[in-house]
């Protein structure tokens, strides 16, 4: 994951991924509505994004 931001509506999370060659993907929304600020966690070579959805389920993207 290269970058993540709250959407312009402040209810969504948008991500972009950079591959090994430095190319960035198009923006991708997690979909739905988030009820809190997203959190990043780095573990070795992976970065995980956690966000709590409007229905209080936990979303995760690696």
C-alpha cells in the first residue's frame, strides 16, 4: 500500500498501491462507510490498513 486517505465525503477510505517497479495503481475505495479514522500497521514487508465500518465490522486490506 502506497497511500491511503479519507474520501472527500469523510465517510470512505481510498487507497493506492505501488508495485515493485514503482507503478501506482488507480485509486480504490474500500467501499461502504467508515465510522472511525483508519489505522496502518507495518509488519516486516507488509502494511495493513484497518478501518471500522459504519456497522462496526472491521475492514482490513494488506
